[in-house]
């Protein structure tokens, strides 16, 4: 009987430890289902990166295909610590739009990856939430271009569309703010894998902090590549990197994504810069 009680105690302790461990994980929801990019290839790379880190519990909410009944797309944002958008497509229902705004304004974390900043060009509050965006009808009415040139930050109010890029290529990321939790401890420059280097994004750019840039040969200026936005009580992390699965297999991209997600969820970053993080002149890829 004594042995039985001992075994029951150990079993109960194991269950409690497992439950506590699961509760300690950051709950992440990735939203996809429509995109002009291959979300079916990129979402699994992000899921694998989150799961490999061991600090996250990940679900995926996939919308109906383009032209489908979006009234049935009702992600439960409030159940998660962070929402990661890999979505660029049809406008959500008013209910789902409002649910996202309420979630972030109320203190939820939101992460914008690559073409998610192309979404919802005419949705004013979404544009405020993401800071800068491209395409989707964006122009000077959407807000200024924001970039780093000749040693200073520029808010360029000139006329023109939002969003452009040249041919895909490897490019160097330059950290401009190494005091922020997301970039603290990062090499001051590092090579990112083959990707689209977005330039000429524009938007309200309010409550925005640019953490890193990359030089665009097309625009001839340093464009924001890692930045954050305060939106209500919530935190937003935005990276225009991540065009394809091979872009996301960059160890630097994955570390940046994980650290940014942890930051929007908790306000701090405890994840270490990994040993395979890229150097200033060499890309580092993961399977």
C-alpha cells in the first residue's frame, strides 16, 4: 500500500509539473490562409522554429480561401499571448477586425511578418497598428516614407505609392538600437538569407521604434527591417523579412522572430542569441 501511495504521489507530481510547464509556455496563434506568398510553405517553418525553442505553444488559424465566406473566420485572439500574422488577403468580417483591435489595444501582442504588411491598405486602424505597410493602395495619404539616410532618420512626405523591392538577394542587417530587448546582444551587423528587401513602405509610423535597417540598392537608402509599435496597451513587432521558406530558414530571421514574439507577449526577452546566429558577412541557414 505504501508503494502504491508513493507511485500515485509521483504520478500526480509529474502531471502537475507537465501542466505547469505547459502553462508557462507563451501561447502563439499564427494566422494564415490567404497570401500572395506561399503561406503553405512558410507557416510550417515558423511553427517548427517556435516549437524547437521550447518556450512556445503554437496553434494556426487558417482562413477560408479567397472568395470564401469570411464571416466564418473567427480566431479567438484573446486566448493567446501573441498573434503572428502571415496573412495578406480578403478583408476580415467587422467582428474579426474589431476582435483584433480590442485584443491588441487591451494588451495583446501582435507580430507582422513580410506580406502581412501588404494587407488591409484601407483599414486605418490596422495601418496605425503596423506602423508601415506596402501596396494595397497605400500612398501619401497613408503616411510618410520612413528611412535612414546620410546619418539621420527621415520622414518623407513626398507623393508616391507604398511598397517596392528589387530582385531577391542576401543582404546585411544593421542594428540601430541595441538597447531594445529584441536586439540586445545581437551582432551590430549580420547577413540575412535570400529574401525580398522591401523598400518605400509608408504609413502613420506613430509610436514606432526602428531597431534595424538594411540598405536597398533600389531606393538608395537604409530601409526599416526590424521595428516595434506601441498600440494602446499592446506591443507590436514588425519585420518585412520572410518572403519564402528559404528566407525564414535563416537563423537570424528565426531568432529575431522568436525574440520579437516573446517581447510582444511578455515585455521582456530571455531567449539567448543562438550560437548559429549569422555573422556580419556570412549567412547561417537551418533545415
